[in-house]
């Protein structure tokens, strides 16, 4: 049969956000894919010219609805480096605790959406039910479910009381128990394996050459994680990146599933070693100079470039989100995939399009 | 076979959802649901207006008014942190839904010009 052009998106049942792929198809096998972005551009980077650098914290949080805390943390780290602010140790540990809670709920959300992509509705339901416990922790400790607004330049805004710490410990025990109850379904279920194993393979060399980040990179056999840089308090916590070697959708699922358990462990470590002291330091002066900071988002490595000019407005703020880096690997995964598997492959990189277009 | 255990568990355990709106959960203590201003305490210093990332607050010192657009407010709580007299606060319940776009408009009491305590109280009563 001759080659056909099939548009995939921008509105598609499996896509939470709009991305358009022009698929070239021959006998229901994808031959090539061309992406088109720009449906949800909001111009958040430009706002740094009319909002001062403290107000930008709340704006960069809204780049991504799922990992808001981690965006703000990356931005604050950059400014702290520029202004020479030493963050108190307690604040660093609290930042780790909240960012790992965000990772847990982001991964649970993704596992649910991924299960939904291949029609496993009850797994979707279970994952989102477990996620609700993390959302409750966020709401009780930070004051909001999703956009938590706990970061300031120089530390964090809220402290965790002893009661909150024990309550989080109890909730995490339940989360761990419930996630482990899903393990047999996620890791060894026939339906899940049939739809994901061997689909959308990204080889180790391809992952490196195309600059994949995050779980996509680690599922292809690379032990790289921006948390290994030791930002915040990660240098003092025991942590080893989760690696899988197959590079297919199944490997990416397993990496994220294991990272949920790893993050539960990291939150526990951070809370058990929480040092006493202040949670923030007063900040004086204005940012001047350039800086690049990197942190690990649930989707991969997040990069901020900040240029200050000694006024309260920044000269330039550039945000490179993990999904932007993972689109070239996605285009390498698609050729050779059956049309029915395209939604599964697209979702396996955990696309966050609003992040990408900012 | 692994389903049997799950089915029995689901039959016996409590429902995971709530019969909303008949049953609601108590809000958590530190939740930021609604921005409130104790206008009698407010000194109209404009600190909240200047720090607000969504620029939803307008303060007029001369007219002694404080205005907030609740639809633009992002409930970050920065204004509450910077308020020098703690007149701003966050209530832990959500703002009720409305069909019309309304501003929260607050008119402060006129500036007390060295008046006696008794006269002040009378003035307030008249305003009400």
C-alpha cells in the first residue's frame, strides 16, 4: 500500500495536552514522524522583564502544573548562586522532601495515564487513588495541593512540625503498601507486558546521541540522574539512579515504578535526618551575572539559564524542560511502530507540552 | 485467581470516595483558600500590591480603599507574609462559586484625626 499521511493530535484522547505529530504510514506501520509544537505557548520567560525576581518564583511554578515545586527550587537555586546566599541546611532538607513528594505524585499520575493509554482503566483508578494521599500531604504541609509556593530565594516559607513529620511517615507507609500491592499488576501482568514490551525501543547509543533525559535515558541503560550532582541535600542522602536496559516502553514503566519507591525512601531519609535551625535567610541585593542550574524533574533534567543585570528585573530567563529534550528520542522511537501503539509510545516519554512551550 | 482477593476486599472495605457535597472533608489548618483583609487594621501601605505576582491587588492610600480581583489571585500567600500589620490573612475554606465576576472592594474607615476614643466608636457605628 502506498504511504499515507496521518495527523496525530493536537487533540487526541490519550493526550493530556496538545502536540501534533504528522505520521507517515505504510501498511499501518509508522515510517516517520514530524512534530509541530506551539499550541499552548504562554510567554512566561518574557514576563521576567515586567515582574521582579521575587515575583517570578510564582510564575516559574506555573510552567508545569505537576512539578511546580521543582521548577521554583531550580530557579531559587540559580538566584542563590548568583547572589551568594547560603541556604540553611534545614531548608535544603525540606526542599528535598517536598520535591520527592512531587516526584511520587507525578509518577503515579503518569502510571495511571499510561495504563489508560492501553485501556487498563482499573489500574488508572488505583494509581490516582494512591496519589490522593500525596496531594493531601501537600495540602496540609504547604497550603495547596498542586502549586505549593513554598520556595523563596534563601530557603523555604513553611516548616514541618513534629506532628506533620510523623503523619507524613504514616501516610508514606500506606502509600508504599498500596504501591507494592500494584507491583504484580504493573510489572508482570500479561496485558501490560503485551502492550509495552519491545514497543518503541530506544537503544543505548541513540539515547545518548539524541540527548534523552530522565527516565527515558535511564530506561536505555544510562545511570544518569541530575540528583547525582548533589544539589539541595541530595549529596548527604543515600541514593543510586534506577536503571533498566531494554529501552522499550516497559522499561520506562518499570523505571518510573521503581522511582516511586525510591522517592518514598528519600522522603523518609530527609525527614529522619532533618537538622534543626532556620528555614530561610534574609536576602539583600540584586542578582548580577549569568548562571545555569540543573535539577532532576520527574520527567528528567531541567535546566535554567538566568541572567541578572543588578536591577530587580532579570535580563533573560531561559527554561529548558525535559520534554523538550525528549522529543528527538520520541521521533527515533516511532519508526517501525504499529499505528495502534503510537499513543503508548508518545505517552511513554511522559510528555508535558505546557512545560515545553512555556 | 489474583482477582478474587481484590474483589472480596473491595466488597468489604469502605468506599474510597466521599458523598460530596453531602459529606465534606474538614479543610487542613494551613490551607490557603480565601484571601481576607481586616480593613480596620489595614494601613494602606501598598506592600501587598507591590509584592503580588499576579497583580490582583489595588490599594489607594488617599481614598483608603483596598481592592482585590479574586479571579486573578493565585492564592500564593506572599501578600500575607509581607503585610506589616497582619491585616491580611488566608482562610482555610474555598471561595464559594459565583456567576458574576465581582471584585472584593473594601473601604477603610476614615483616618482618625486625634479624635477621642468615644467619638471614634460613634463614627464607626454611623458607617455601618
